[in-house]
């Protein structure tokens, strides 16, 4: 797929992985549309980008998803790549009787899974009208194996992984639409600070790996330590009838 001349919508694009991807693709000659909840952070992020605009909104809210999709149709009809990057994660101790695990799980599933399905469905026909298009879902190393610190976050990313596979299978014969999934390990961002993100890789590494994958039409994009797990799991899952 071409890596320049695209119009790219990036949710969670004002910081962290989303901003790093926006900077990489902006520098390569793409028009960038970043989305986030905080208008001030969006405006600060725009100062680091060329040929970019922002759409404020919270994609975890259904009405905002509809509004943003309508904005793209009306004002950016040329959008041909969406990057579903916005996410939610909570430390969630299942053995703590004072911890509301279900509420945290609800927020994670809503943001990391349900909202992506809904928003993608809202913009899908717009993407299919382009000569070349892509849906890029930012998943996680946690999709392959949960742990006691992030049990419900991991489950939400496993759900996203399953959905992404199904979306790719659905459009396997459509040469216009490519479906990518990015699997970052721990990344040093504000988002991951609570879970030791300072020990993670820089977000620019995720952006670099995604850019290279787009160039090569490599739809599975493991990053860093995820490559070890992916090399073991993916050959097996590819053999499962689908």
C-alpha cells in the first residue's frame, strides 16, 4: 500500500503511540486527522505535525462516534485510512473485594472493542469508495496472554484481535481494503505509566514498524517482544479453518 498521499484518521492521536504514528505519517507526506478528548492536547499536538487537523471527541460515546463519522464524510471525503488507536486500561485486581472489576471491564470493552466495531462500521462505506484504503487496529501483546494485573484489559484486546481477524476475512477478496493489526508490547507513554511504562519501548518504534508494514502490505504487525510470541502463535492459528 502507498505510504504517501493518504488521508489518515487517528484516534487517540494527541499523545503516545497515536501521536508518534501521526508524526511518522505526516513527515511522509500524508494528511493527518487526529482525534482525542482534550482540545488543548489536540492543539498542542498539531504544532508537531504538518498538514494536519483535529476533531475533538470521545469515541467511547456513541453520539460522538456518529458525529465524528459525519464530520469525516462531510469535510474529509478523501479519508482512506483509519487507525483505531484510542484505548482504556486499568489495573484490575480480581482478588480485591473493594475493586469494581466489572465496571473497569465495561469501560475497557466499550473503548477497546465495541467503539471500534461501531466506528469502523460508520466509516466503512466511505473507505470502500477510495481507490485504496485501510483499517488499522492497534491491539496489544496482551491479546495473546492475560495476566493478573490487567486481566480485563487483556480480554478486551483479545476480543479486538478476534474482530480484526474476522474483518480481514470478510474483505479478503476486496483488493481495495486492507486490514492491519498492530501488537505493541509495553510502550513508554503516559497511558502506560501506571503499569511500568517507563520500562517500555519508545512509541516511535511502534510507528516505524507500522510504516514498514504498510509499505510491505504486511497486515500482522508485531512490535518488539511481541514478535517472539507472534512467531509461535500465528503459524498455528493460520491453520485453523476460517
